[in-house]
C-alpha cells in the first residue's frame, strides 16, 4: 500500500480536482453535471479538494465516474 505524505496528498487532490473540472469543461459545467451550486464547486477549488459527498456524486455520474473514483479524488480518506 502506497502511503502519501500530507503534502503529496494535497497535491494529488488538487491535481485530480483540476482534471475533473477540465473533463467537465469548466467549474460551472461540473456543478450542473453533479447538481450542486457554483458556490459548492468554488469551495472545492478554494480548498483544493472535493468533498467526500462530491466525490461520491462523481463516482455515481455515468460519464465522470468512468474516469474518477473517490479513492483517487480523496486519497486522504483511504487511511
């Protein structure tokens, strides 16, 4: 099992969130795809990570869930 440092984990979460937003088109489209407000998505961006509930929504989305899993979006929850 690969163990990430806190800094590495933060870097991975930020990179995964950025890739997720890019795949959706932009932050507004991501919010629409996941049925969450722009304020929620902007909060994720500001914190540099998606929430656990947001990660679950991504996994359940037919298109986004094919590429993004909660464990990849939030490796800090795997510990």
